[in-house]
């Protein structure tokens, strides 16, 4: 029999770094008895089944299919004692109770997993909202309207994601003994999400040598985020980060503002924290048996990012310059290719002219 660990986020708690570590150490972890799936079930199931997870896992049908895929993967690897699936999209789904019903039914019916654990990590809401807004309000547009959504508007649509007590109570339907609650504070104290989650799940850190050096930071700085949001804002409906990410890959666009600049003000962050404080205290008692869920550190957000227009013009000039260089390079390559083809076309006629001259010279014919 095998244990299944569902790491359901939340997002913005080091999930990408952890998933990168699982990917980098996949073979070594497998040898140690751990089958580790990425957010789209990558590395655990055939490629054609990957899309059954991550964002599609927010729907009951695809989630049920994904769980069955994990069962099949576990059956195909009898040496595996633990399967880990890390997918933060599940924990942040607006229809979370529906997904929990699917998981509950799966737990009751599975003949492969004799133990199922739900691992949740919470980050203090005032701190989480800045990182989350930058990710899903700016870098990844989730609104249906054109333009850049304000932090206030984004928060109004996403308050459900900040209801940690409600999420815990919903998950508790599966049994309190199956729920493991962790905090981002503890991750920081442990040196990051990778060493912390590896220790929590019993994964051998030595299976992934120098893993921290290979973890990629995919977060954008304030100026970069704003530029990305300007592009996204021209579209109606959601825009995935990959759309403008190609520009960052093709052109070196440095961060122009202090990395500590924020989009969510101190006043708004304090409002978020005040609204969540009572429920956080209840959750601390229920889940961890203590008075406080998070550390009592200052509410940030003093320096608001306000140079978007200037930075956008700088970026635009840099993009235009880079594009002109690309056009010049392509033009030069086309000219060189054109000249080469002309030479290739002229070569037979040149050889014929040489032959004609030789024949005339041989037979004493005048030109």
C-alpha cells in the first residue's frame, strides 16, 4: 500500500521552488521510494494526461481523472511508498467544497492508497496579497475587463482565497487527522520552502544535490510587472503569463525600480489583516493548538510604485531598439542569402560562357 500527499498550496508560499526541486530530483527521489508529480502531473503520468491537472483540476471531473492517473502511476511503480502531488490551484479554487467532495469520494474508493494527507501552507494575508496581486492581477490577468485591475477590485473578487479558517473547515470534512497546516513563517525560518517541505514530507534532501542553486525565481519586479500588466490590459478576459513572457525571454529588460516597491498600500494591507485577525486566531487554536497563527511583524507597503509611465517608455524604447536590431540582422541575412542564390544561378551560365570561348578558340571561330 502507498501513501498519497496532496500539497494544495496555497500559491505564493514557495510552491514553484518546491515543484522545481521535485522535478530536478525526480529520478533520485523515485529511487528513494517517492513518486513526485508536478502541478500538471508531469513526471508521473504519460504526457497526454498532463493537462488533466493544475487549472483543469479546479473542476470535479478533471480532478477525479487526475487522481485516478496517480493511482495508475503508483500501481506501475510498486517500489514507491509515497506519492506527492503538488498543485496549488486546488487549494485556491473558488469551488473548493466541490473538489473536496471529489477527494472524499476518492479516499473512500481507492484501493491503492492506504493513507491520504492534505498539506496546506498559509501566509499572513496582508503579506500574501501583495505577492498574489502582482502574480494574478498584473503578471497573469484574471479579470474580464480591459485595463489594469486595481488592488481593491482584485481583492474584492478574491476575498475567498484569504478565508483560511473557512478553507481549513472545508478540508476538515476529510478528517482532521488528514490535514497538515503549515505557515510561510516556518518556511522562512527553515531557509525556504524546499528544505521545509522536504523535511515535512520525509523527502531526502540529498536526493537533490544543490537544489537551491537551481531553483528559478519566476517573480517579476514592480516595473516589469507593470509593463506586463500594460500588455495584458489590452485584452478582454484572462491572459496567461507566457504571452508577454516571450518578450522578457527575447529582450533583456532589467528591473528599473526598487524591488521593495509595492502595489498594495500599507493602509489596505492593514485593512486585510484586521479583517482576518479573529479568524486567524481561531484557526491557530483549531489547527495548531496555539494562540497566534503568524508572527507579529510590521505591516509593509510603505513605498508604492508610481513610475509606471516613465518606466514603460524606457522599456518601449529598449524593445523598439532590440526589434530594429533583429530587423537589421534579418535583412542582412536575407541579402546574403539572396546574393548566394544569385551566384548559384549565375554559375551554370558562367561555365557555359567559358566553354563557348574554349570551343571558339579551338575551332578558330570569331566572337
